[in-house]
């Protein structure tokens, strides 16, 4: 059996890659802050959210107009699933109006869009709960990140942990930017998708780091960047295959998943691509630069 | 050697166990006997449709209600002791204000209260013209006990009410210090749920005052909205009611049967007050005020007031289950229509199957027979995850499906790492056995570290997360364990087994 191992200098271009990434991160952060409160779904802002279906002549603008006409000036309406007749409607209100609001919305839908129109799902989140969900979700994610930092420091060494976490942040920020750009809002489901991205990114990074760790134990003198390049090349077939397969799965979710899953799978797709890229062009450079700054040898853990 | 047989046995054992746990999910009707062993996989609301409500118990109101009850019994005690109390008020939830005829009466009252009411703390005495006021407060510790108990009491009452609703597998859970989570899968009529579940349902019997009487009175509204005066002392409450039923005499009504204590009290009240009207009040709304024509000994009464059959049924349920100790405020409310739930499941399954097929096709095409081993190990992985979720009674939610997708991705990666490593070893000239052994061994650290990191994250999220995050964390944590089992333990058995038969049946890779 013959296997040709490639000798591509992946890391040679890393300064360019880092600049490219920084630009993407800047863009994503801009989108994040520019969207202000509108980026949060009802889970985090509080209020009412309805998933409605319009039997005939539906459109996001049409639904919004119908609601505005009946006095709901601040209604936020967006299409739920591409090509479907379903729309997400967000309205303000407190807990006492629940039943009245529901019947009014149903009435507006059936009178303007056909009697088969319906409310498929309705959520109400009180303002206190909205804030709590936000804080709790953030806390859980931050502690999880700290956990990853600790774990990788323990199993490898701090420089690697730093690389993995920076790559993580990179992946989540950029895929979030893409997700928000496509017009979606943050819900608890989006938090679950973000966590999935974290999972993929960490998995990918650790696998490469493990190979680097293994190669380092065999050498006395080395040039870190060369070792890294070598490992990346050695693992190239695994990397390509795994990423291809996960992209397959995410694409399946996107095309077949329907409504809720479909939107989030766009988030996942972006995250997976970012995750593959960041292992080579963010995680490894971070380790390289850390060691350049600190000098000294790497402990072959 | 025999280790392959032992290992294969262990594997087979786990598969059989897994199927036992899975049977209730897939063969619901025929396996009622195994119910004690495992249950079907429960689906979260986003997949099954249903109602999810988070209530906050208004604990201060429970404290106020306790003070009110204390006020009522103090009034009765002082009357029996012939101490002239002119007014009783609960101006704040933790304060009690007693107005006496004059200063000496106040002192006698104070002495009397010192004997009986250890939970009240004397606060102040204020003169009020010729009268004197005594102000008492409830200690913080006692108030806290009432507040805490009100939540457990509320959970019990909700449970009773929901039981009567007849929902399959409702979830009622205390959340934090003062919140209650109610989940009712498969229910789509949120309005009825909220009416039955959320109302305090405080039932009281009071007398309509005779003009010129010295009893304190309080105005309340009746069902038509008009204001009526009733005495401010309730004579009987919902606690004296044993059974409540819908009855169809004189239109729709709810007939009440008192407890034996209650029946005795009722007889006494009706005997002492023939000719007066007895007001029946529910949640501070006057429902009816029939005349007492004669003493009633059967302990039967009926509430009629223009109910529809639905309303009467709801009222009966609520009275049977008992009153809530405090009002419940809706903090969060979600409803998923059943059609949406079913659609979500169907689409989710289609997506997973499609993704899986693509992965399987590739694996078999690229890794040939070893690819088949990998696909089987993936299938086993999924089966084990679902079986374990069923065994623990965990719930599969939409974010859980996302975690499943992640697990499959990591599992596939584990297989690919091993196989690529085996190929590398073969390329470097190792013999078949050695290549397999080296491949598994060297890949082991990578797979272990990656999965442990994921497990660590899963556990952190489980303990810190709520709702969807928790659902995600459970599936992820279980998935990591099954992946380690399948990719490392199970696949290896296949390779070793095929080497060790007498004839060489090497697995192509």
C-alpha cells in the first residue's frame, strides 16, 4: 500500500489568515452590537411570540400590515421557514393579556388570510424570566469555557488550552455574525446550537493537538512550526473526511429539518466550517506566538 | 483468544439490554408488564405538543392569608372571653391591628393573647380617641415557614387538580425557591388549564349583614358586577367541603357535601341564623346568597349562579382539590400545537436518517468492509443513547436532537481517526495484526481526550443549565459515553474476531 504524505506548508500563511479572521470577527461584532435588542428572541426579551400559519395570500409584510391595522403597532413579523406559509410574530404584553391576545391574533389571521389559518405555537415569557434566562445561559457557557481551558491545560499545557479557547471564541463569534446576518434571532435553541459549535471546535482542535503532542515526544530538537505543519499534513485525510461527513449531516439538517431545525442548521454549518479553519489557522498560531513570546521548551505532557 | 469471546459476550449483553429498554418506545401496547423495568422515551413539549407554564407563588399573600386566619380566630377567642374588641384589621401582610373599646380592655386583650399566640410579636399600643389599638407582627422566622410551606402546598394542590384533568404524564415540579413548573404534554386547550390550575379557588360562606348590626362588613362584587355588603368574618371555608359535584337541578349547579365537622358547623350556623341570607363567595366574588329557611343538617349545599356545564365542571374540580394557599403569577407560558409537534418529529427524523445514510454510504465506499463495521458501530451508538435516555426517564427535546447530531459527528470522527491510523501503520510496513493494534492504541489518546472534554462540558451544562440547555447536556453526556464504548470497545471486537478465526478473513480497509 502506498500513501503519499503531503508536505503543504499550511501554517506559512498564518499571518494573512489571522488578519482575515480578525476582519471577520470585527464584522460579526459589529453586526452583533448594531442589532441591539432586536437580535434577541422572546426567550431573552420577554413578551409574546406566536408562530402563525396563513392559509392564503400570506407574506411577512401582509401579516405585519394586518396586525398594525388592528392597533398592534410594535408587531415584529418575520418569515419562519423559507417557502412555507409560517410566520413568527412578536408582540409586547404582560401575563394578564394572554387569552385575549391569542384570540385576537387568531381572529386577525383567519379574517385576513383564510379560515384555515392558525396559531401553531405560542410563547409568553415574563420580563424577569427573560433576563434570568439570558444571565443563566451566559453563565453556563462561560463556566463551560473555563472548564475547557482547565481540562486542556491539564491534559496538554496552557498554551494549547489558550489556543483552543481562542479558536472557540473565533468560531462562535463568526458563526453568530453569519446567523444574525441571515435575519435570525437568538433563542434558547440558538444557545444549544452555539454549544454544538463549541463541541465541534473543541473536538477538532484536540485531535490535532493530540497528534502534535505525540510527535513532540519523539523529538529532542524541533522547530514547532515545522512539527505542526507535519502533523496537519499527516492528519489531512482524516481532517478532510471528517469535515466532509459532518458537512453532509449539517446539510441534511438544513434541507430536511424543517422550520426550527433548518434555521439553526445554518448556524451549525457556519460553525463547522469555522471550526475546521480555526484549528489550523487560529489554535496553532496562538500556540506558536505564545511560545515565541515566552521562549522556553514545551513540556511534552 | 478468549478475550474476544468475553468481549463479544459483553457487547451482545449490552445490545440485548438496550433492546429491552427500547421496547416500550416502539411497541407500546404489548409491553405493559415490563413497565416496572423501563418506560417509553418521553418527548419534550417541542416534539409532542402541549402546555408549559411556570408559575410564581405569591408567598406574601400566603402570609397575609395566615394573618387573616389568625385574626379571625382571635376575634372568636376574645368574644368568648368577653373582651370588647371593636375592630380587627390586617393592614399589611405581616401586621395585625386590633382595636379595643378602651385602654383597660386593650390590656386584658394583650394578656389573653400572650397565653395563646406565641407566633405573634407585640409591636405597639396606639391610642385612638377613647379606644386603644394593639399592633402585632408575625416573626420573620414564622413568616418564612409560612412562605416556604405555601410553595409545597401549592405544588400538592396543583398536582391534585391536574390529576383530575386526566393528562397523561404531567410534570409538576418546584423550581427554585418559589416557582412551579407545570408541563402537560398533548394538551392544547391552555385556557381551560389555566382556569382550573391557576385560580386560588377560595370558597367562603359569610352572612349578609342585618341593617344596623354591629358586625364589621366588607363590600364585595357579585357576578353581575354590583357591590354587595357581607360580614367580614367567614363562617365556613372550602376546607369544610368534602365532595363537590356537578348537578343538574334548577339549571347547572355545583352541589357540595360537607365534612362531618363541616356539617356540624353548618347545622349550627343555619340554626342560629334562620331568616338571614348566607352568601357563598368564591375568590372574593359573590356567587349566590340563598335564604336560610330552616336549620340544615345533611351537610349539603349547592352553588348555582348561571354556570355553563364547562364552568361547573371546572369549579367542581377546583373545589375538590382544595384552594391554593396563594395566588399564582404566570412567569412563562408556552404552547406547542400538536400538529407542529408531530411535524417536528417527522422532519427531525427524516433529516437524521438522510444524514446518516450519506455518512454510511461514504464509509462503506471508502473503507469497504471496515466501513461496514463503522456503520454498525454508529447504529449501535444511536440505539444505546436512546435506550439509556429511556431507562433514565429523560426527555428528548429539539436541542437534544442537536446534541445527537454532535455526538454522531464526534463518533464518526473517532472511527475515522482509528482507521486512518491503521492505514498509516500499514503504509509504514506493519503487519495486519500489528497495524490494527497500533492504530487503535495510538488513536486512543486523541479519542479519549476529545470525548472527555465534551463530557466535562456536558456535565457543567447539566448542572448550570436550564430547560433546553439541560436537555442538550443530558444527550451530550450520554452520547460521549456510548461513543467511547462503541468506537473503541465494540469496533475492536470486530477486528480482533476476524483475525482470530482459523482462516484469515481480513477486513478490507
